[in-house]
């Protein structure tokens, strides 16, 4: 007995983006448990289907397929004795998933089960269709592409990364120039901060020697944190999971750098106050840079922007300005 597949009334086929539903086909060979292999072979030879990799064995009611009983691989059906029945040929424990399941989970379930097709059934066992091998392969390739992209720190897929590599000059400028202009404005702000600290610099010109070092170390610590956060966001790691650890790491890095700075500056320049100023500034600047480097990529991701484009330049501007503010504030308090 063979009956064309007809979805049950009131149970339309869902199409959920990113789910197995988008890959399900309903035009597949169906038969009842008592269908002979000979009848099944005749149906397969003369029939046309979206996928004939497996035959779905179902119970029937009201002229429509009902509960899935098992699957028969095409090669098994064609090679079987014509007198055998479908119930004797079918796999009674095929891979089965519910509508709406994530496509990657569904594809891996089929792959680990060793079946060609994946059956989609409702919670009550109602047969909804099959995901054929070609579509399972498409899911696996898509997910593999996305996994490689995540390892590289991209948010969506490597296809977008390739597009970024091949995009025309106009788009390249549009994606980069606004952030670089913001950096230019930030450098102007930094110049104004240095000008505002003119009295402190005049009282001890040695303070100017360490401005590049303070700014660079804060940027370096922030860049490390930023790279880790962007990679974490790309694989779905929530920011709250890394916030405490990275904040503590930034503080410890600042403490280590401060511990190295105090004796070095004290011995070389002979100034305990200057050594204290530099050590406190490094500790504070590195801690603040870590927080900034975590916050900006997270904020950009929340706003739907790719952190890989703007968080680097923006974080650099903010970290530089804050590092200078911290440095001159501590210098004024310690040396003033």
C-alpha cells in the first residue's frame, strides 16, 4: 500500500529560520508496514520524488500518513526479495527529530546515527517529512563554515569575511574612515590634555619621558582583552562570564608592571615619588583599559555592529585619553 504524503489538516509545515524545518521535504516515497518489497520496487522505479534515499514506513488514517514506524534505505528496498514486507526491511529506530530543532543538532544526529535521511516527526509521532542527504550535507558545510569563521574571530560566517576582503574601495573607506576620523579627534583631545598638564611637565620634565610608555602599555593590555572578547562574542560566550576574570587579570597585570617599575625608575632616576607615580598610573591605566576593551565590543555587538571594524579604533581613543587623565591626575597628587 502506498499513499502520497499529505500534511494533516491544521498542521501546516513550519519554516523556522536556522531550524531543520527549512530543509525538510515532503515529496518522499511512503508505504505501509504490509507493503511488499515488489510493490515498493515498482513504486520506486516508476516514481519521481524530491528525495528517494529512504522510504518512510508509516501507519495511515483518513487517507494521510500518520505515525512513522521506520525507514528503509533505497539500496535495501531495491535489493530485497519481492515477497518480503516493509516491516521486515525497515529500521525501526531511525534518527528522528522534532520540528523546530536547530539545524546543526539535527544534522549531527543523523550523521552519528549512520542514516542517509533524517525523519521529522511531531511529539505525537506524526510524520512530517524527511531531510534528505544533500540537505544534511548543506547544513554540515554551512555550520563548518561558521565554526571556522568563529575561530577566526568573525561574527557571522566566513562568507562575510571573504566579502570584506574583496569589497570595493568605496566600501572599504566607508567601513574604516569614520573610526579613523574619530581617532584623529581623540588625538586632538590627547594634545589638549597634555597642554593642560603643562605646569606639571614644567615642574618635572621627566614626566614627559613616560607618556608613550603609559599609553602603549594600556593599549597593549586593552588589545589583548579586546581580541579575547571579540572571539568569545563570536562563539556566543556571554560577557558576564569573562568580565570578572578579565577585570582581575587587568588589575594583576597592572600590579606586576607596577612592581617592576618602582625599583627600576627609583634606581635609574633616583626619585621615589616619580617611581610611585608611574607604578600607580600603570596599575590604574591597565585596569581601566581592560574594562574599556570588554565594554566596547559588547556594546557594538548589542547595537548590531561588527566589533571587528570599530571597537579597535574606538577603544584605542578612549584608552589613550583615560590613560593620560589617570597619569596626570596621579602625578598632580603625588608630585604636586
